[in-house]
C-alpha cells in the first residue's frame, strides 16, 4: 500500500516522464526528485513515492500494471 499525500510543488517546472494508459497515474520529475502523481476527485493532485528515479519508477510500474483501466473497448 502506498501512502498518498497532497501534491505541493517544490520547483517551478514539473516534467511528466510516463503516463499510464488512461492517465490515472503519471511518473513525474521535479527539482531532481521523482514521484507518482494522480488527480483527486476534487480536481487536486496527490503524490506518492517521492525520491530517486528507480524507486518512483518501480512504484509507477506497479500501480500502472495493477489499476483497472477506465477506457473500455466498444
């Protein structure tokens, strides 16, 4: 289980490195740190796994592979 916290920008530039299939999760970089970002129901954002790239990328891969995609084939 990952601990999600409100996203508070720490740098003027946020870079999205990877996005899950339906944009539920994004692997982001900001000021030399990496983390997984997701949007909240109220339009805000929250983050998890802030730190070095290998850790954040591993968490992103796990979350992206385990989530239920909201896009359905017709």
